[in-house]
C-alpha cells in the first residue's frame, strides 16, 4: 500500500512538473511567434456610407485590436482616443477636433489580449 501511494505521489508530481514545463514552453513559443509579427495592433477603418459627396454626413469607425497575448497599456495626453481628419490632395478639409477644446488629462487606454475597441467620429 505504501509503495502504491509513493508511486502515485511521484506520478502526480511528474504530471505537475510536465504540465508546468508544457505551459511555459507553450507561452514561450507563442511569444516567439508574436515577436515575428512586428505589429502588435491591428487597425481597421470603416466609413459609412462608402461613397460621400460634398455636404453629406458620414460615420467613421476606427477599430483597434490587440494581436498579442499580453495586455497593452497606452497613456494618452487627453481623453480623446482618436482624432479623425479627412484630407484631399494633402490639405485637411475636415477635422473631428475643429472648434473643440479638450482638457489635458492623462487617460489610460487598455487593450486586453485578442480584444479590440471601436472608436467613432
């Protein structure tokens, strides 16, 4: 009986060690793959409607996605997370901040692993 208990404990300890090593190796491999992709965030811009004439209103949505396995933390100088601007031939013809005043307040912007946030104009 004592021999069985000893073998059980040794087997259990080996399982715990192997599971820990496997988990560590899995994280290490994922991080190496992650480093190979040099862009930790993915940006997508959606404009609705797709075609706009002068004077039409449009909705701009910028989606920011964390492509890493770690939480990304950014420190912004204002509560405004995104500033949208429309340019034609290098000249700004519309700016989402035009005529607005914003307090300079340090604002955290956090993206959990694999998660995204949508920012609207």
